[in-house]
C-alpha cells in the first residue's frame, strides 16, 4: 500500500468499526456495558482489573489474593497476563490513570472500556486484513470488502462480548497468512516470525488452533501454486522449521509458563460420544457462530471463478473449514479433544472474506449465463434450507424470534446482487461493482448491529449488565463493601482471609479488594482442586469445574487456612462455623469472627503421610493437619492418630416423602428424602460431618439440602460437571439429619456420619507457639526462626505449586507438598534463616531462550538487508 491508500484504509476501517459498534455505543450512553453477564463479569473484567493493579505496583508473578494464593502470571496467561493487546492497552490506561483521567480501580471501568478497545481492535483487524489481501494482488476496494466480511462477523462480536481475549486471534490470523505468503513467494521470514511469536505470547489455546490452520494452509499451498516464482518446497520447509524454532524461542518466556499452567490444571475428561457430523446451527440465516454471506454463496456457485487459482484455493479451504464446523468431532479436536467448542470459526470467516475479495475482482470476466446459473442454485438452496428448518415465512417483520425479517433481507440481497452483477458484467461499469461492495459493507455493519440488539442483548443476557447491576447485591453493592471495610480495619495482619462471595461470583474477592477463599478461572492449580474435590471433599455450594470457593463452613479448615471471618446474608447465618461469633452486621449481611486462631506459620513434630490417611475420613484428615502435618511422601512412622467413629451404622434411616431401598432413593413429594437419626449423640458434639455419594438416575441437575445447608449438582451431560459424586457436608449437630431433594430418582450410597467435638482444634490452638517473625513482599517471603525446641517441620497456608524456591541458611532446600495442597519443609536445629521466592515455572531458562530467539531474529533480519 502507498501512503494515500494506507490513509484511506485507516480512515475507512475506523469508520466501519465505529459503525459496527453503533448499537453498543447507544447502549453505553444509557449505562449498559458491552460485556457478558457470566464470564464477562466473572472473569474478563475482574482479571483485567487484577492484572493491571499488580503490574502497576511492580508485582508480575504471584498474588496472595489470587484465590487462596497463586502464580497468576502462568495461570492467567490464558486470559491477559501475557496478551500484547492487553499490555498495550494498560500502558495507555496507566498514562491516563497517572493524569487522573480514569479510575481503573473500579471493575466497572473495565466493563466500560471494552467498547472502545473493541473499536480500536476491529480497526486494526480491518487494516491488517486489507493489507494481506492487497499483497495477494487484490485491488483495494475488494480487499477492504473482504476484510469487512472477516472482521465484522458474528464470531468477532460474540468473542468480544463473552470472552474478549478470544477476539485478539482475529489480529494474528491475517498476519500469519501474510507471513506465510511472504515466505513462500519471497523467502522472507520476518513477518511470519513476528506473527507466530506474537500469537504464542498472546494465547496458547488460539496458537494451537492457528497452528492447525498453518499446517492446512501450507499443505494447500504446496498442492496449489498461486504464483510462478515460489520457493521450492524443500527450501520452504527449511525456512518454516527455522521460523517456527525462532518464534518458539522468542515466545518462550510467556509460552512455556503458560503451557505449564495448562498442564498443572485439572478438568474432567469429556466422556460423551462425539458424532462425526451434525448440523449444529442454521449457517445460512441465524447462527451464533457463523452466517454465510449471501454474496459468498453466490460467488462459490459462479463456476468460472474457479479458473482463478487464488479463488479456487480460498474456496476449497472454505469448504474444508465449513465441514469442520459441521463436525462436532472436529470441534472437539480444535478444543484439545475435549468437549466440542465452536471457537475456530474465525478461520472460516477469513477464507470467506478472501473468496469475496477475489470473486468481486474477477466477476467482470464471467459470462452472464453463469450469473443466472449461480443465482438459480442459490435460490434453490435457500428455499430448501427454509423448508429444512421449517421457517414460517408468513410471519411479519416484527416476529424477530422466527427470523422472518432475516429471510426477507436474505432474498432481497440475493436479488440485488443478481441484478447488479448482471449490470456490471453487461455494461462493465465500475459503479455497479462499487455499489455491490457498498451493499456488502453496509449489510455487514447493519447485521452485526442487529445481532448486538437481538442476539446478544435481548437474548444473550447483556441487558442485565448495567451500571445499576454492577452496584447491586448480585455483584458489588455498597452495603457489602462497607461491611468488608469494617472487617479490614479489624484485621491484625494483611494475610488473613474473609470467607465471602456474591452469589455464583467466585471472583468477588478481586472485585471487592479483599483476601478471599474463592476463585473462578479456566486454569487453576490442580492441587487446590483436588484438595476440595478429593482430599477434604469440601462442598462449594455449587458443583462446577474451574472453581473453588468457601471452606464448607468447617471451623477446622477456617483456622488452618487463616480465615477468621465468615460473611453471609442474614438468612444463612444458621450455617456459621463452630466457634464463630457475631462480629458486625448491616441490613442484609452479617459477619462472624473465629474465636480460634493458629499462627500463619506453624511448626511441630508429628508427621503423617497421605498413604496412612488413604482410608481415613475427611474429619480425620482435618485432625491430622491440626495435630501435625500431612506429607505426600511416606514417613516410615506408625500412624499415631485416633480415628473418629462412623456412627451411621447405629443410626436409623427413614424415608420421608420418598422410598429408599438398597441405595435407590425415589422422591415422590416435591421435597422428600431421608431422615438420619443417630442412636445417641455425645453431649460434647458440636457438629455432624455427613458423608454420602449421590447422583440423579436420569442425569438431571438438582438441588440438595442437608438440614439448613443447600448445594446444587450439575446434570450428567453438562460439560461443567466435576464427575465427583462424593460429598461431605458439615451441619450443626441436632437429633436428626435431613437430606432433601426434588422429585426424582437418585442413587444415594456410602452414607457416613461423624461427630465433631473440636477437641483437636482446641488442643492445637492452646499448644501453638507464636508465629515466627516474617516479611512478605510480592513474591518473596523471609522468615527468621530459632528452632530451640527441635521442631521437625514448618508449614505455611500457601498453595503448593512449581515455581517456589526455598533457601535455609543460604542453602537451597526442597519444598514438600504438605497438608494435601500447601507448602511445608523440614527444619534445621537452631537458627533457620528462611528465604522463599516465587517465579513462574521455568521462567529464567525461558527468558534466556527468548533473548536468544530475539538475537537470532535480529541476525536474520540483518542478513536480509
């Protein structure tokens, strides 16, 4: 592009981008924000706020308030911690923040800013894509039109609204195609290295998708030469391999920790059968993923266009990607062979944009009879499609739910394109081609605004995301924040935690700026997930993957994990943990504070192993952690722990509004179940620990109540089901335990019932020595401890994960996994000067590799001069 063309393209891209977001701008003026109500508010804006505040303070790797503590650089690389787009945006925001023009400390700021970031991002996408098509010898206006078809698409807007970081992939795809073409045609690696490096740094998930695309693209190009002076395949292979190695090296400092975070996550495998083919959506009229443009359908049936090798290449590529879209198996493969997810369709919109750009440039060479034939085939396909999906085309335009207005517009566009193509081919006047392209651009813009109104706002939940909602009790009310401020003023140290979250919002601690006990992220330290699901069986009030939250109202865990505050709505205060007394309250909420406390840093002599406690109950494991430490490795010592007695065998079980026989529970009433009455309850018993396994026979989702405690379970087909059906529920001790379920059939077994008198907790608190002095600064912990009593070990309520390094008296020592998910290590006698530092896994080797990669790239560029 020359300077004039680049200037026109830039202005045009900005204008089209602004027009594409016109509906959302109107909504923004009315304080409706362009962000999804679920992951958008729970993850996207919260993680933006969180990362910005940490980076601004000079903290780049570890945060105590990231759930129960964690390395956010690697765990949030899937989102924004290494995203070039986000990093550029926060530099600009930091400048504005320094000038006091904005207030990024409020989550609502990040919800508001999404619109303007999206406008800029889409402008960049249009410019880059236009430049890529121009490099392929496509004229300026068709190239820009094809770029609009790609950028102003259903998938782009869907990504921006629901999972904004996904939309960044739209930038890197045309860069990769441009880089590949420059390598194949000119032997130049620079653009491809830049594109692949940036994609690997940005998001490993979409890097995987685009790696698949890159392989298919290269194989297609080897099978179909587009120019006469392309490099020999052997030389291309050498350049591709070296480009890949250099790109990997450059990205290593971001990519390697990110991939480690992914593999250190746990998500249940998807065990449902995935079909090879399924017509998953209406791709011609109304799909949430991809709607094939009318002009694309018309052009691909204009058969003489296939004489053009570039059109043939993009058309065949589009057919392949379209087959992938119609295959749940392919959708599973693009999602790492997990549950089918349709996130790769932006690849198809790009190849469609290429077809449109090339076809419009070549259409003048087509004989009129082929225009007639293509139009007839299109008309027939649309009519058959309407019949297949059983549309009621008699419903007037107002019936948007039946998409009749879409059908009318599609046929109108088909008629207009048919007439204008005939006129253009017959008269060879460019004005008709300009009109065609103007209609494509205008309709692309209009259709996205219609999608924004009907698909995303009215039917996609965006109407809920308002200024008022973000200040409501469901998200972040002033009443909640005021009560939390009272708690913060009472905290004796900055590392104590508050067990509180707004309903279903596990990232409430990030939103409301306190140390909490909950987290929602696609990438989570798996030791914590197993701590909740398997080791301690802590119910989180809601079964779902990628989350943990609360400590199950269990006093032992609150004390062990330095969580002395428990905040809930007043209607739930009956579930307050034992030993907690009322501390503060507001109109709707109440805070309880723990009477029992243990030091942040604990030492002792008693050691247990996980193997020794393999058959122990969750309550016994709590007692082991209170009286000593549980290490992963075998100790070689005899288990010196008095196990609690399961009193279920002496209890009476009675069905209420249900029948219960041989583990099969059939609930007849709307709320039936079983009552468990112990034969006797000790006077010292404060709580029951009720254990059981449960699932719905028919796989339906259901709510479950144990006395006053309520939790929910996912449907069997849900991709968010944990596949963990064993529960342990703590409830205050009464004469009976009532398990209540909605009408249905259930498998209910492995019943157990334990009494807790908190003797072990009281003993642990009474015998605990004062905490050694320590300082915590970002990713570094310094402890000075004089081990005069010859204690064997030290434990910290810091989650165990790779990246922590330990030095005692200047010598590096191993860190052990203690108490199932936390850090512990052995002590020396006498003085222990302890230093712990966290850096992302493999950070320094990765950094060295990135430096080598950058130097190698610089040498390659210098040689090209």
